């Protein structure tokens, strides 16, 4: 079979027109690498693709072919036959009451031709929230200062943020991704480059809040922590060294002196998160043992094997495996406590968590899901005006063939891991549910290709998990998207993500409040954009120029933008142009959630992250200028309350 025929079967689009209007054709050698890295994808005879049944009304599935009638169908789930029947028409009318979830559908015609198809039974729409409009306080958790943390904002600080948000009238706290990174490379701190999206970053644990920990277990911990709290940047390496020392001490104490209730709770967590937790713990032990990427490990460990993992768990490494599980249990428990606090305070969202678009190829998810995730392909973006050579984000993502073979369960597990403690999540680069731009390893980013994803099935999985966890889902749908994409996303109940800085017409004028969609989260900016103070002062332009980066606009364009901001504010009867004036405008939009960044409230100049830089800018390292308990005194509470009056939670001060 030639390359183009293979590409059609695997959904690889080797020719496309980029944002510059240039026809891009993937080189044959790059296309071959992409095809080799993707698993086989079934070509279905009776249906056009994975079957999605939305439970409302009288669902029907049109068939691509019926073969020799009658066509018999049978739905399998959890080892049982859920329902069965037959049809003589090119359509199946599904019975009412099919259980929601991920199933396998078997289709067999009268001549014995059989095929098995993944099937998702989903609610009509994702969970939509039970409020009209509200707002969230958006914070980079690592940046929080307090007089008790160990050099990085932690889950106890998060509880303090929840209380602060309640005081301000917010419905929750929005956070950067909390995914687990690599404990032996603490300086690689981007929350968007995770080891796994299934587990939590232990550096956010408050060690002193662990019941079995006491200060005498780590001599000089208090003095060291005090030193680590100094300065404007998180000292990741030194902070991690202290924190892991404390976690080890707490675990050793747990092993020898934990109460029966604590042991029971630990065992319950391990059972509830099995088998993924035990596999992750084994992976971490092996990763430290072999000190190499998993594809260079001894052959018996290059694939996850339940029997081998059980052997490791019961051998000399038993305590090391349990330590990893203990750390994850601790992180999960402390994050859960913050969620429960928000619930007790009456917050209608609670925690709003970000979900990265992919994972590091040498991490757990890529090892655990080698069919559904290919380590040889990196998610990125084709050339555009700001990145003329394209982008390679260095992250491995899911692929269609592998997900379909496993009935989309790996994708559902990833969603559920983030929804456990969240009232809302944001899917980074939600366009990836329809197509991903993939760059084969060893090739430049302008030699990638778009690969189609089973869009409807992934939307159905999102809706199913969202409804099950009562969690709003926001899709980061910035930029140019295919025709009909947003409409289908909204039809499944997934909200849009609207950034005021981008909401301008072709002439550069800011769009009015009535332009904003109701089912959306609206915000002034993002962590990848300038803060408001930085934008007004032109600081972002100067910073990027000093780094040799094209800022995307000149000083005159910025002056024009400032004038147009004044213009849209005046049109809405707002005479000033400070931050609170902008928030007053955004608060009037029909969008149901507004996110307000802590950096903006505190007048921070530098943005948390500058795309295209690694060490040139202190990405993901900058601390807030004041400690948590002083933040309220640094905010103009009256102005904030007035700006958000239309959507504030009752009881804020």
C-alpha cells in the first residue's frame, strides 16, 4: 500500500494550507515516520466510525452498510451483554435505558461477516453548572508566598486562597496544571510538560500537615524552609530536596506508627486507584533504578506487565513502591480537603483545574499507553505569522487507532483524574479533539502533518465524564478553528474560552460585551500573555525585544490598542481604564464565568511564561510580590466588589 493510501486510512492529512496561505506538503520521509509511529486503525464496514449514542430521546445510528440482512447487533460492557437485537434497515434504533459508559458493539450479518466497534453511551450534554454567572480567582499555585510553606505554594496555601476567594466574592480558584512532573529534575518545572496527567505533583504537598510528620524528624527544616521562602523566584532544586526529605520522614513514621484508621484509608485509596496507581508507583521505582528512558530499560520492563509489577511490589522494592503510593495519597487527600472547603463555603465551582495537551514521551503515561500514545510523535503547530517555522511542543498525545482499540478508556481515565477534585476543568488546545498537528522525532516542526481524531467520540467521552463528576468543561479554542468546530463543541455542552485581548475585529477594535457567548469562560489575558500592568506599560514589548523575540506588534500598534480599549470602555459608560474598569466591562458580558488573575490584581508587571523561551525568562518560577495573608490589603476591595457586583457570590466582603 502506498504512503497516501496509508495516510487516508490513518487519517493523516499530508497537504494543508497554513495560516500564511502557503500550501504545505509533508515530505515523504516525514510522512513515512508519522505513519510508522501510528498504530493500525480499523476500517469499519457497517458503520462509519466509533458509535456514539446520546441517551436523550430515541437515539438511532445510521449504518454505512448493512451487508446481508438481517444485521445482528450486540453490546458488551463489563464482561456482560448489555443489549442485543437485529435490523433489516440501514439504521439501528437503540433501546431506551442503555447504561452510560464505554462499550464494545458487535455487528454480524447473515453471511457471518462480523466486526467489533467501540461504542460510547453518553448524556446529551456535559454538566453545565447550576448557577447563572460567577467569577474565579486565577492563581499560579507555585507562586504563592506564605510564612509557613517550604518555598513553594502548597495545598494548605490553596485552602487559604479558597478562603480569600470567598472573601472577595468569587466562586472558586483557578490553578495551573497540578500534574506530576519528574522528581529527579525539579528545575524542569513547566506544569504543561508532565510525567503523567493521571497523578499529582508532590511538591504541592504541605509536609507539616501530614499527621505522622513532626519537626524533629527533619533537623533544621524550619530554618531551611525560612531561607527557601526568601527571594522572588521559587528555588526548585533546594526546595525539592527539603520536601522529599520531609516526605520520606513522614512515610517512615507512617510505616511504624500510623493509626489503624489511617492505614485503612491508605489501603482504600490504593484499591480505589488500582491498577493505575500501582503501575505508576512501579514505573517511578524502575525509572530511578535504571536512570534511562523506559525504551532503554531491560526488555522485560519496556512494557507494563501486571504480573511483573506484582512481583516488584512484593519484592525488595516493596517499601519504595508504597512510598510513591503514600505520596500520591497524601497529595490527593490535601487537594480533596481544599475542594471540600470550597464546597462548605458555598462556592459554586470550587477548583478550576487546567489539563495539559500532552505528556513527556519518557513519562508514565507514554509507557503505560504505548498503543494510544506514540513517543515518536510530538504535538505542535504549523507555521503561522508569529512562528514562521512552526512549533514542536515536545509532548506526546493520544492517537485515534489506539484509543478506539481500548474503547477510549485511557482518555476517560485522564479526564476523570482531573475531575476528581474540580468543579471545572480547562482542556488545553481543545482543537486536538478533532485533529492534532504531529511532528515526527528528528524533523523540523514545519514538516509535520495534521492527524484526524474521532471528534464526536471524544466529545461524548468528555460529556460522559463531565456529567459523572458534575464538572464543567472549558475548551481552550483560541485561534482559527475548522468550520463547525465550536458549534459541535457547544452542542455537547463544552464551553468556549474567550480572551479579551484576542476578541477584536479585523480593524483591531475590541468587541462589545454582547459578542461574548454565554457558555464560556472569559478572561482578560492568559499566563502566556502580558499582565495588564505589563501591557499598559509596554513592558512586555521591551522584554521580548531584549530576548531577541518578535513581540508581534510595535509601539504605535500598542498605543492604538490602548486607545481602542478606552473606546470600548466609554461605549459602555466606563470612564476610567484601570484594571477594575476592564473587569467591570468583562463582568457585564453574558459569559457565565470570568477568570481574574492574581498577577493583575497585584499589579505584577512580568507575565508567568513567555512562549519560545526556556531559561531566558524565569518561566513558572516567579513569586507573587506579597504573602497570602497580605493580599487582601493590597487589593482595592471596594473597586473589585463594584466591578464584579453582577456576578459575585453572596457573602463576599
